[in-house]
């Protein structure tokens, strides 16, 4: 070693290098073997899951259509297959010990059943899917958060009145969980932010929801681009929220931008929603002629592409009824409303605000036709629903109470009518979102009430109030203005 220091040092270094390389190689090889084993196990698990899912689909779903199990002349519908299969998930031996498979199947069944308006069973499967994924993967696994997002969406669209307070904590937890796990500007995180803002909106917390919708739209424009479907969804949702706040003139340009993009690239459902929201804003600012021009083409497209009983088609149909009433085509509106009410009741669960809105429009038309008893029934049900839930606009319940009072006055129940009409006038006067023409309707009903009641002094006082409408600065008017484009 003394004679050959350089050689020995080089050999030692080489030996250390070989030893280190061998150790690293063994470590890498061991890790690779473990990865191969993990992949093999994952593949076996996946194959087992696919086998279980296939067994359920072929035997419990499609097996329901077996001719040997049905009369030869019976045609089994997809709806019947789904509902029969849904009843076979509980306690199914094919799914025993496979919570991941069961959760996925229940999630799919929940989505399908909700579209078939089987809301009770849909909710049961969606909630069970969330529980199973929490048990299998943990509370903040992306798969668990995805199942929660579907449940939140269901509660918002199909849950009926009063469900938003139940969904709000889950919507918040899903958004915050996705933000931590996926990042604050991940596409799924922004979807959950949109859902949380929507829950706040339907609970009447507009001042909290509007900034969140603005944040979501700005992030989607930045991350996904102006023409991305998610960005267009945010435009729609922000515009809808602004309109509920009475900010119609800010909402209209957003909706026009979204409609232009949807006409170029679709999808039809979103185009129908945007057209409906634009028509709604035009209605509230009194631009009825433009709304009436947009509706026929939008309705034709919606019926052709979405179906006659689909939510967005139904919404457009009721916008048309509303516009007809305000344009004086009342008989046509009432006939269409009577026919369309059954469809709306099939689409939404009992007590849903959308049913109340339809009853409101039908009741208004019936009052104008002098069919006061039927009007009272419709308007009373509408009031009962909206007093338990968040109305579309702050002045909406007062406007509804105005027409309810008119239905009572038409039946000579003057004292009852007076109480409701005075309360309505007060509410409409104070509401910043109330269009001037709606306040005028309340005053006109008061004049008619006191004339019919034989109280000329009171009638004269309210006639003076009507005279004030010769001045464009009338006593009430929405932020977006009215037929002449003016505001308050």
C-alpha cells in the first residue's frame, strides 16, 4: 500500500463506487419489484371490480329484460330496468366486500334515477355512495369529494324547498377539501366553489354569493379561457344571481356573450338556460317585445333537442306564458298555463319554488279573466310555498300577495283583500328590485278594491298615487329599470 498509494486509492474508490452502485441497483430493483407487485395487485383488484360490476349489470340490470321472466308481449323500458336493478343493490352478494364497486354503481343509479324524477331513491343511492367512499378512501380522497359534489348538485336541483340549508355545509366542505387536495384553481375545485355559491344564493345570502361567483368566473376565464363550457356556466350563474339582486343591466351583457358562444358550439341545454335567463332579465326590465321575439326559436330548439318535459324547455314555456300575460294575451296564457302546470309538477317535487312561480303566473292570468275562485286556489298554494323558501327576488312575495288580494276582492271579500293589498303595496314600495309597473299594479288593485267596496275617499287617495306615474321618477322601480329603461 505504501509502494502503490495511487493504485490502492484508485482501487478503493472503484470498490466503493461498485458497492454503492450495487446497493442503489438492489434498492431500485426492490422498489421496481414492489411497484410491479403493486401494479399486479391493483390489476387483480380492478379485474375483480369489473367482474362484479359486469355481473350486476348483466344479471341484475339487463337480466330484468329476459323474455323468460316477462310476458312475450311486454316491452320492458329502460326506466323499469333501472328501478328494478336499483332495488337489488342492497345486500347483493356480488357486491359484498367491494365498497368501491358498490359506491360507483350507486352513484350511477342515483344520477339516472334523479333524471327519471325518482327523487327519494336517487337520494338514497347518492348518500350511500358518499358513505361507502368515505369508508373506503377517506374523507378527502378525490373520489369521495366527487361523490359529495354529485349529492350537492342533486340537493340543489331536485331536493325541493328547504334543502339548501342541508346542502350548504356539505357544499362548503367539498369546496374546501378539493381546494386543499387538488388546488384552489383546479377545475373540480372551481366546480365546487360554484355549487357553494349557488347554495348561498338559494338561501337568500346574495351579498355572499355574488363575490364568489365573480371569483369563480375570473378564475375560469384565466385558467380555462373565455369560451370553455365551465366559463360560460359561470357567466350564466353570475348573470342569474345578479338578476336576483335586481342588477339586470349588468346581467344582460354576460348572457348575450354566453348565448353567442353556445350558438357557435353548443351544447343545446346550456343554450336553452342562457336564453331563458336572458328572457327573464328582459322581462323584468320591461323589454317584452325582444323577449317575445327570442322565445319561439328558443322553444322550438329546446323541444327538438331536449324534449317537451325537460326542465329548461319547461322554463322557457313559462317565460312565454308570463310575457303573454303582460302583453294582454291573457286567455292564450291561461290555457297554456293550465296545460303546462301538470308538466311542472312532474318535473319538480312538491313544495319546490318553481311550482310556486308557475302557480303565480297562472293565478295572475285567472284574476285578469275574472276567474277569481280558481285564482285564489293557485295563488294561495304559491304563497304557502314561497313563504317557506327563498323567493326569486326580494319583492316577489309582495307582488304575489298583491294578486292574491285581488283574487279576494273579486269575490267581494273586501276586508281580507284590503289587508293583503296594503301589505303588498308597502312591500313593493320598499323593495329595490321592484319594477315600476308591478308597483303600479298594486295601486290599481287598491283603487278597484275601494271603488267596489263603496269607499270613494280611499279610492281617490290611491288615484293620486297613480297620477304620480306621469313622472319617470315613480315611487318604485327595479335597479334594471322598466319598460322605458329608467330606474327608480
